[in-house]
């Protein structure tokens, strides 16, 4: 699990989280719509913000630092 956390804290992992979160936001707003679309967009905003500021929210669950920086 350490390799996964290290990847998620790398620049590539940050980019993957931003793209995945952005995709969830777009899918929620354009494809789903309504209340569930807003919920999906808010859920997608979490990895976007986490990736943008450089923190990995699941790292502490496995005994690693929240941020690699």
C-alpha cells in the first residue's frame, strides 16, 4: 500500500486526482443533473481541491503524512 500512497502524493498522482474529480464534477452537472448531479459535483470537488493543494486524504489512514511536501 505504500507504493500507492507515494504515487498519490506525487505530481502525477495529484494530476490524476484533479482530472478524476473534474470528470465527476462534469458528469454530475451535465449528465446526471438535479440534486444527484449536485451531490456528484460536490463529491468530485474533494479530490480536485486535495490535488490542487497537494494533500492526500487517505494517507493518514495508512500511517503516512497528509502531505508529501
